[in-house]
C-alpha cells in the first residue's frame, strides 16, 4: 500500500508538506504543491481522512457510482439498491460521473478515502484495468460492477443477457420476413453493447441473411447522439425495423423518425430493451419493449455486495446475467412494410451552397418542411469561389437556376451592389415574421444600407480550442510553472499564445507532450485571411487606420504580422499548404496543443474525439478578444417563381424546435434558444462562451470608394494573404511586404 512516505520521497519534500497539501491545513508554494500532486497521481495514492481510520472498522456506508440518472433503467436499479441496503442498516452515498473517466476516478478515490465498506459501480471506463487493479483490487474493496465490466479482472458483475435477447429478437424479425434491419447501441467498448452487436451479426449469419454493416450504429448513450446517428443514416438507408439497446437511445430514434414524418410501427418497427412497468403509459407508444426487472437486479446487487462485505476471506466473485422477459414464441409482430420509394413532391426549391456542416444539418432536417408543405428541397454544392461566381452569373439570367443562395457576410456589399438578391426587408419586418429570437448581430449581418438581403443560417465566431487533458496534466503544469513562473492557462493575449505554443513545441522544449504548439490553416485564401485579420485587429490594425483612412502598411499591422510570423515557428509544415482537416486531425491526435477555429466546426472536433471529447477539449474566447464575426445567409433569387414557398421555408427555419434540431446536429445556431437550454449546454459546452464571443466579434468590413462599385471580397482577402506569403515564403521584410500590399490594394480601385 502506498504511504505518505512514498509520496514525500518521490516529490522530494517532507511528510508534513504532503500532509499540508492533502488536508489544506497550511499554505504551500505553488511549485511544491504541484510536485506533491504529481507524485500522488503517479503513485495512485488514495489518502484516508485520517490515519486512524486505517485501524478502524469500515464505515457502514456503501458508495454508488453511476454515469447519470437520466435513464429510467438506472433509476430502477438505484431504487432496488437503496431499498435493500437501508433494510439492512447500510447508508448510501450516490455520485454521478456523467461519463467522465477522470471524474469517476476521483469519486472512487474519495469513497475509498472515506473508508466505505463497499462500492457499486456502473463504470464509464471498462478498459482502464490498471486503475481498478491499483485501487479497488489493491485495497480489497468489496465491489459489484453493473453492466460495464472492467477487462481482465475477477470482480462481481451483474447485468442482463443482452446477447441472447438481441439474438432472439433479430431471429424473430428475420423469420417474419424483415430483410433490412438496423441496430443502435452504445459504445462497443462496453461488454453489454458489444454483445448486442455480436448477437445481431450472429443471427444474420445463422439465417444466411444479407447484412449491411452500415446499419450497425454505435453512438454515445444519449438521446441526442442517437437522434444524430439515425438522421444521418436515413439520408441513404431506411431500415424496416430497428433494434435499440436502451430506452434513452430509443427516445432519440423516435424523435428523428417523428421529425421525418415516419410512423411507428406502420412504417418502421422499433424493438427496445426496456424496464418492467405495470403501466403502458411509461412506454414509447407503438414500440415493442422487452421487460427487464431492473429493480430486482438492484436488490440482488445489494445482497451480493453485503455478502461480500461480511465474508471477505472466502467469498467467490459472481458473474450473473439476468434474462429479459418477452414472449419468444407467441408474440405477434406486424408484417414488414415494403420499403417506400421517395415521395413525389408538387413543388421544388433549389439551394446553391458550399458544403458547410450547418448546411448538411439543414439538408437532414428539411425533410420536416418537405412533408409539411409537399415541397422537395434540393441542394447543390460547390466551392466557395464557384459559389460566388455562380450567384453573379445566375442573377443575370432571365430565369435563375436556383431559388436560394448561401452567401457569406463578406460577400454582401459586392453582391448587393451587383443586384444579385431579392430585397427581403418587407418579409423580415412583417408582423407575422418573428425575429425576436434571432441573435441581433447575426440578423444585422444580412443588412446592407438599411435593407435586408438574407436570412441568417450560420452564426458564431472564432474560439480557442485547446487540449484540456494536456493543459490540466499536473506534470505539464508544474513544468510550465518552473519555466515561466506563471500558471498554465488558456492564453488571453497573442503574446501569451505564442509563449504557450513555444512551450508545447518539441523543437524548443524536448519534454513537451505534443510535437507542436499550434496549427495555422491557410490552404485557402479565405482561411488564411481570417487567421491574419484577427491578429491585425487585436493590435489595432486592419484595413483602416484610426482616422478611417484606407491603409494596410501601418505600425499596428506590422505588429500583427510579426505575431503570426512568430506563431509559424510552432506549427507543422507550411501554413499555406495546411487544410482545416489536417489541423483538426493533428489536434485530435495530440500532435498539436491549440488551434483557432470557428464554432461552426466545434461539433466536428467533438465527433473526431468521440466519447471522451469533453475531457480532452477545452474552449476559450480567442486571444486578443477580437474574433471575427461569422455570418452565412440564405439570399433569394430575384427571378424565383417560388416566393410564397420560400417565405414559408424561412418562417419554418426560424422555429424554436428547428433551432434545437439544427444545434443537436451541428452544435451552433443563429437563434438564441439553444444557448439557454441546459441539456444542450451540457452536450455542447462551447455554447456557453459562444454568445460572449459573438458580442466581442468584429465584422469584416471591406474598403470601397464612394460612388464606385465594391470589389469581390476574395480579391481583397487575397491581397493580405499575398502579403503574408511574401513575408513567410519569400522572406520579405514585413514593412516592405505591407508597402507592396498597399500598392496592390490601391491598384484594385483604379
């Protein structure tokens, strides 16, 4: 057993100092405190409240660790545990990990430190064998694991036999003529969820039935993740029946089917693993449920644990699987419905767009509008430059090819002067069009000279994304403190950003846990421009000086370009060759410590890191506090013949529920509803700082001369990108490059 002496020896301090840190009884220097905490973590030391307790009998207290309480299945188990424990004079302490492994570890260590007599755990980290070996097994704590079993350990385990149930259900459906089956489960790292998938595959194999592996969907055990998975699946595949491993997942599935106007069970049959209830109102209507006695499992869990507590020397660990109850032979299920062809709609509206995450989310959700209004909504995707040119060309045709165009806020001045869009001011200001919940800055982005030319669809701003797991590592924090005599935190200024980026770059710090401090995305001029302009703004620069004169060769801009040039010492490769996808992959792989990106892409990063993203990614406002105001809008062709339909489409798009659906699928919204919904804030933590970022953000106003036509934004953005290319690639002095850029910019207005 690890002792205080072991911790003190590793940290190079006295036993008394270790005690001060643990108990908080005396102030200890930050550097010393970090060293002690680092030693505690390395040795997996679990302090008791006092040494005296090691000699006392264990407390008559049982610690319970559950991932959450949202699932009624866990609620019923908990009721059974508490009832039986209290009957035998044991007190209960319940804590929730919310599926955070680090939080779960701390809870378990705290319970052991409190000398509880036993533990009941539904773990969110079954693969972390070493932790359970070095804590529960090492300290011989009587424990029962439910559902999620740590790998390779001899422990008490209770669950339901998911394999035999899913196998029987799959076989039953195949026997009844169902051909296209899908299954939705939680993380396949979890034994019970993995058993579901194995049973599903084995039943198909035994029946020699075709199996499309795309119909096997694994997601987080949340209704939002299940909703997103099924919405994406239905874009290409529509199963005849769906099996679900939990009622929480089933809630998300039913919401997706409801949104797409697909009836249960008439169009799609759902069969879920469910808890036993006497009242049918507790069940999802039209859905087949198995009946698992979760309350009974909870009682048996307590009985097993107490027996283990009372007979620690000779107790043999138990592996127990309960059976779901359902009538395997006589249950009558409806015949499968033939897969329906895509319905023919009376009307069509065509949308030209670039493939942004929010537009893909809209393409999924728009099935609701199509069903309500009998309108087919078609999307055609193209590159940014092609989209800009297409809008200009399409607006000159007697009859446009597209009804709606996606356009960036930076394009508005030019495209409005080119008369590309219909004026939507009357619609937006009409009494029956509610704009009160559209974030004001997003709505204002669609306005030019007091008139509205679009409806906002994408809002948000720049955020700093940082590897929280690395920033919060005790050893890393200690090393940074020793080098800089400052605590490691998300940077607030660009100078601080570059200092931290240097610390996390192995060429400058061989002990760095990452290869590079940051990454700069600049393979497209538009992306490089956004990397540059936020730096210029933070130093007081930009396109205009303080007297509103057009100037880019200013002292403020010199500082801004020097800042981004310094950052290039801490990045992988050439910034002008780096794509967003490469930066994201490097960040998620742990090669890069920090990146600057947009709220529009936050959910993409979350998805790349899968279930443990909340532990690995931190979010902060951008250094310098001058983020760019991001705005994409839907403008309307002046020659569309579907104006009434488009107006209905825009009203539908501004609906509260649609804003929730879009946020679940993409993690951002131009409406304010999602930013005040506790479920979404928990699911997408960056939403909490997005509103602050939007309030700080600056609009990209581009220079144009009075009484002259504005220039396309990409021409102006290209000038700044070329300035930096001359500095970085051609080693031109910053002042010389800016002077050249000033001349190039002036030539554009001749």
